C-alpha cells in the first residue's frame, strides 16, 4: 500500500474512557433521547432539577439539626395525636404516607389502562389518585394547624431548637405545593381523558395528537416523583 493510500485511510474513532466517555455518549449525538418524546424528556429534566432543590433542602435540614446546640424536638412527641386518652406517636404521618404510597399504585394502573386506550378506567383511576392526593394535602393542613396552635413558628417552637419550625414549614410546605399542583393537573387530564379528547385529537393543551395518551404517563412520572420525595422527608424528618 502506497503512502498516499495509507494516509487517506481514516483511523477508527475510539470512545474515551471513564467520565469523558460517559459525557461523550450524552453529548456527541442524539442517541440518548432519540426514542423519547419531547414532553417526556422535558419532564425528566424538570424532575432532575427538582431533585437538586429537594436535596438542598434536606441537606440544609441535616446541617441545622446536627449543628444546633439546643436539643432537637422529639418527633414522636411533636407529631403525636391524643386519641382516646392516649398519645399515639406519628399516627397521622403513617396514614398520610400510606395514602400517598397507595396513590402511586392507582396512578400506575391509570397509565397502564391509558396505553390500552380504556379511557373510562384511566379517567376513574386518575380521579382516585387525585382524591388520595387531596386527602394527603388535607391531612397536612390539619398537621400544620395543630402545630401552629401549639406554638410552632418559623422562628421558634416550645420544644427546643428554633430551627425546627423553619425547616419543617419550608420542606413540608414545598412538598405540599407539589402535591397540590399534581392534584390539579390530574383532574385536568382526567377530564380530557373522560371526554375522549385523546381519541378525537381535539385541539387544546396536550391533546393535539390523536390517539396519544403519553401525557398520562408524563403525569405519572411527576406523581411518582412526588411520592418518592415524601419517602425521604418521612425518613429524615419524622423517623430521625
């Protein structure tokens, strides 16, 4: 082989090793999100950014709790309910957790029936999920009312470290806002599913493409994320 021929042959491109190779896979071409719709990809990106926000909140909570010189309130005492003459620790929180985790199951079933184009079961399951979410928000409002009545404020509380009130209202309030937005979104999408907007391709928000139930799955991604975040809040705030 002549020098000219040899020089014209391209050397094969090799994938970089380690972290550089991982970055190259995600940045060099469109393979990563090639088979993912724009809406689903944007939801994943939003959830990733929200993960950082919740992570910062929980890290701030852990830092405040471990650095304070004043004793931290005992969650079993603070979140106890007086029922039948007995203090029952964390009973309300346990019910709230059960309700929210159960809603993940109904949401998963709604996505399943959505891809089967069974609009009535999909809409019904989404409404049930929304009712579970609304129940959770209602119980959280009761919990806030109880603690405020007992003297908990963002700048102090009668049980110990003053940072308890600020971290509690910040973290649970931010999560409760997410749940409330999710409930509203579930009701809107369930109404569209029940009317058959996804079958007819009726023009409007999220319904311009006929036969596409993907928005149900996108809603499910958001809802499962909200449920997962609550598991971490439950573990760090109520059990620690």
